[in-house]
């Protein structure tokens, strides 16, 4: 698949672009979980807000899986035996418009799962069956060298927090606001990076 042209995106339309993806594609299945893609990301953001977390964590949770919308990001659809690297796709599109902490939460939320499985054995018990399956596709728990490299990331704490929110956002009985509710928060972070 050829890569989409993102040259028309700018600080004034990136939030609308993301909102449009949520509206058009958000009802898609989330890898066998009991929630849709949009429900999953909105749940993570809502749980973060309910717990008084800062806006960068809330927005990191809201956007962490945006790269799953494959046709929007120029990546290919996965099979049951391969990983599509949605984290790379999402981070690449967001990087020009968001502070590095947001991009890192998107780019490294998969690595954070591998990290936590290596450093906190009890974390593995939190994983849904679908998340266990993708863990295997993504390389399994980190080895010691990977752990040391990952711990050097200055945004480590927030990346880990978004990972926990990723696991929490899989409830089939949770009501959340829609993307538009969070849009002003998303725009504030864009303005922080690009100037208001």
C-alpha cells in the first residue's frame, strides 16, 4: 500500500483529522476485545481524567492506538502471525504536531507491555487473551539489555502510565465522552508544540 500524503496536515487541522478518524473508523473491532477501537481509546482517556492525571497522559491514552487505522496511516493489515507496527505508524503522523511525551506514549506503548512483562511478572496476569497473543507477535518480554535501554527514556513514567490505561480501557460496560469532548485538550498540546 502506498503511503498517504500528510503534507496538507497542519497545526490548525490535525485535531479535526484525528476526530474524523474516530468518527468514521472508531466503531471497528479492537483485536477481539469486547470494545471497539474508539471505545478503547476513549476509555483510557476517561479513566485518566477521572483519576486527575495531567493532560499529556489523558491525550497519550486517547491517541495511543491511532495507528491501528491502517488505511489512514499507510500500513498494511496484520494477520494472526504478524504485527503491523501500529505504534510506528501513529507516532510518525503525530510527531510534527505534539510534544515528545505524546509521541513517545504512542511509539512505546507496545514496548512498555514488553517491559512490564519483563520487570513485573504480576503484570502479565492483567493482560487479556488478545494482548497475550499480540505480546508474542511483538517479541515477548524484554531481555535485560532492552530493559536497560527502555529505562533511559526520559518519558518512561508517562509511557508506563499510558500502558496501564491501555489495559484498563477494555470494559464492555463503560460510558465515555466522545472525541469532541477531548478535542480542546488535544489542541492545547498541539499549540504547546507548534505555537498557538
